[in-house]
């Protein structure tokens, strides 16, 4: 990012410890839960199978507990008292129990396997939606949000959702089914012990709710802190050379430690309460078991309302009643964390997309036998603006590259205007250069031409058409850009050049590379144009990367070019070589050039000198030199702009 962008744009979040990213304190709301469930509904038939499997698995467990009563009262006690060795009935019941348990185990395996498939499918849907939404967000969003925090939403936050969908939700539902089934089984065994167990479980749940409520808000903060740490790490990795050049290792470590301490504090606060839940619930369960055993023994000895087998079965049922509650409390932590992550994901999805009210489109065109401009089916090399009117008629305007700005005011934030009353024009084929100190507004003007940002006041016309009426995709398709910050994608050299126009042939890509004078170094690469580039072209020099960016713009063959410090990363000798290719690239096109090296703008048709967001001088090189103003002082001062 250029210095101008750093000075005039809103600062990215997470650039300094403790600032930038809003850390929400509220717990995830019902709206978040509903949105998560809306993704699950798409797999309702699979979820129905899961529900049936969970119910059968829960019933199988209850059947096994009730079997203890039958085992003791129906077989063990009679065998002891009658001193009989007839085990046939017992073996038959055990075989039935074994079959039930096998089917229950198969049901458990089935629903866990299905939930893994469902969870991954839901995450795919969410990531697809997130990425599709990200493509619609304005540049302003990426200028004001750290990349690492955005990446954390794709990784950490989605992973917590995976854990919730594939594990926590099935376990919670299974526990609820088990509790209901066990409850009815306990009632049929002994009503008074059931009332006691229910009261004890209710008191346990109140305590769990109190502790769990304290941890919820801290899990939300923990997820936000994870995003901050990831954002800072990503920033430092990208800028590690700068850190070492300026010996900022200790300062960087201190800043990271501050962020890490914040994450540690939030995670500690969340997990202190979360980790208490399990032990508290388990120990209360043990206490309940002892009390049930004591009361049950009294009922067996003093009354005939409970048999020994009934007591054994009830003790097991009471365990099966409290254990699922304990499991729910443990899974609630994962659910709370997942909903905190889901809230961050949905915040990204709910960001206001880039608005586009344009209706003028860019089409291939040709002149018919009557000399009229009409739309063509295939690529003709001639472009036109297709302009529909309210009366249903269509008009076509040839794309020539006439760009004009009238009294434009603009600020990246409403309270700070960075461009004041800017008026300029670029006729087709003209080369317009912007020079000025850092923060003068040079890059901002080009950002307004391609509508990365919209102006606050004034007008911009492109071939006589207000650019607000042109669809943004079509507007940007007509503009080629070579930025100061070059970005190469993972893929071959040929694919990176073809990124400028996806239907370009290999021959056209090679011709573009030759035009940019990139062919000579590409042919020396291990696999030539088929050489695989990774890590933003880390195996290439900065100058070579810039040459590929120029070739990418050349293959797009747009009528208007914006060169934002396009040769800033190229040495003087290479620049003279590249300049010849650039001259060929610029021939017949309207070109906007931003340059700190004044030697690169001498041959411009018009040079705009900017200061504090205003155009203070304009004219060609000779005119500005003759006026002996700021441009003259810059040019003759034996130094270049920085």
C-alpha cells in the first residue's frame, strides 16, 4: 500500500494492541441461533435420520438399565432362593439385551457419521456464502479490517461451528432424549425416588446456569481476541524484513505480548467458569447417587414399594439421568464458543455490500453497413457503452476513454475531506500525470475513477456518461491498473498473465509479456511460462513481479490505463527497458500516471501538481518549468518526490 493510502485512509483495525477490533461483551443472541439452524434445515432429511438413531440409542440405554431389575428380581433372586441351575431364561434375556445394545451401537455410529457429513456440508455452505459476500464488499471494508481477523472467521470461527454441529448438538439432543426416557423409566420403578432425583437435578441445573452464564460473554471476547492475535501475526509475518531492518524485534514482541495477554485473560476468564462446570456437576451427581442409595435401601427394608432389583435398576437410571445433564453442561461451553464464532461470521455476512445502481453496460461493438454503431456477438476490438433509456430505446456510445472530473470533493471519512474542488479532463489518447507529496491525493483520484470509493460532491463523466450510471464491473473492465503493490496468485506464470483476461490465448499472453519486456526473464525460469508461482511470487525479484503485473494489464487491452507507481520497484536500468514496453502499452490509450520519479512523467501531455488535495498547477513539462512554480522547484531541486 502506498504511503498516501496509509495517510489518508481509515487505519486498519488491529494495527495496534488493544485498538481497532471491537470486542463484544454480550452473549450470542437468539438471532444467531436461528441463523445457524437455518443452515441445518437444508439437510432436514438427514437430520431426521439422526433424530431417529439418537432416540433408538437412548432407548437402548434405558432398556439396559431396566434389564437390571429383571435380572435381579426375575432370575438372580429366584436362582438363589430355589437353588436352581436353569439358566436358559437368563441366557435368552441376555441375548435380547446384546441385540439391543448392538443395534444401539450401530445407531450411534450412524448418527455420528451423518453429523460429520452434515457439519462439513454446512461449513462449506457458510464458507461459500462468506466468500461470495466478500467479493461484493467495497474496498473500504478491506482498508479498515485486518486480513488476519478476516481469515480467523474462515478458520477458527468455522472450526468451532464444526465442533458444535458434529459433536455438541448431537450429544445435547442425545442427552435430552436419554433424560426423558430415563424419567419415564424411573417413574415406573419408584415415584418418590423419582421426585427426589428430579428436584436434585433441578437444583444442579440452576447452579450450572449461574456458572455458565458468567462464561458466555468471555467466550465471545475470546473469539474476538483470537482474531486480533491472528491479524497481528499475519501483519508481522508480512513485514518481518521491515521489523528486522529497523531493529523493532523487542517492540514487536512487547506489542504481541500485550495482545496475547489480552487473549489469555479472556480465555482464562471463560475457561475458569467453564472448567468448574464438569467437576461441580460430577460431584453433585455422586452426592445424589449416595442419597438415592440410602433412601432406596430404606424403602426396600421398611416397605414393599421397592424391590432389590428395582433399587439396582433405579441407581443405574439415576446415573443415566444425571450423567446426560453433566454432558450437556460440558457441551454448553462448546456451544457458547461456537455461537460466538457464528456471530463474527454473520457480522461479515451482514456487512453492507458495495452498492451499484448502474445500468449502462460495456459491450462488444461494430459499425454496420449504414455506419451505425451496433452490438456485436463476439470480440471485435471495439467497445461501446450500451445505454438503455426510460422510453425503451437503446443508444450506443463508442468507448474512447474521455474522462472528466468536475468540482469533485471527497473524504474517506465524512469528517475529513482529502480532495477539494478537483476539476480535470483527460481526452482520448492523452497521458495525464499526477505528482505531489505523499498524501496529496494522487491515488485517491484514481480510486474515484474506478469507483472503489464514491465522491461526496461533484461529477465524474466517462465518454460523457456519469460514471454513477455505469455498472461498476463494466466500468472497471474498461480500466487497466498496474498498482504499486503487486500481487501474484498461486499458479503458473501464464495463468498469472491471463488473469488480466481469462479468454486470452497463450499467444496473446506471450505477446503481452514481450510488450512489457518480461519475456526475456520468463524464458529463463525452470519451466518458462509453465513455472509455478507460490507465495505471491516469492521466487521472483520485486522488479520481475512488477513486469508480470504490467504484462497482465497489457493482455487485458483496456482503453484506459492507470499506472500507480508502476515502475517504482524497478531499477533505473530496467526501467529504461520497461519504459519502451510501457510506451507501446500506452499508445492510443488514455493513461493516468502516478509517479514519484519526475523523469517518468516528462513526456506526459498534461501534468497535474497536487497539494493537500487540490490541483495547484497543471500543464505540460515545458509550461510548468516556464512558470517556475512548485513543479519547477521539484524538478530542478536535484531530488525526487517521496
